[in-house]
């Protein structure tokens, strides 16, 4: 079963690509996609909101800036 990104699949979103790049096999893959493509921190298991933001900012420096 595939998991779709609701940000990509909504009207006005990126839409499903020919290679199904917006469909994921696991929730971890979807979370990585949301952080990398949409600049939105996603909390992981046993992670506080602050820890999630710090981890996401470390992996994607745009998160939390005026450019984001």
C-alpha cells in the first residue's frame, strides 16, 4: 500500500508524477519528503516539537528563515 502526500495531491499541488514520486511505502519516507520538499518539520517518535524543528533545520537550513 502506498501513502500519498496530501500537499502534492491537492488541487493546485504538484500532482502525481509519472514515476509516482509523491507516493511512499512508509510513513518515514513521507515525513522525509514533507520536510525536504515542503519545508515543514514532522515530529518523529518520542521527539518534542523543539527537537523536531532543530533536526529539520539542521537537515534543511531554509526551514525557519524568511525564505521559507
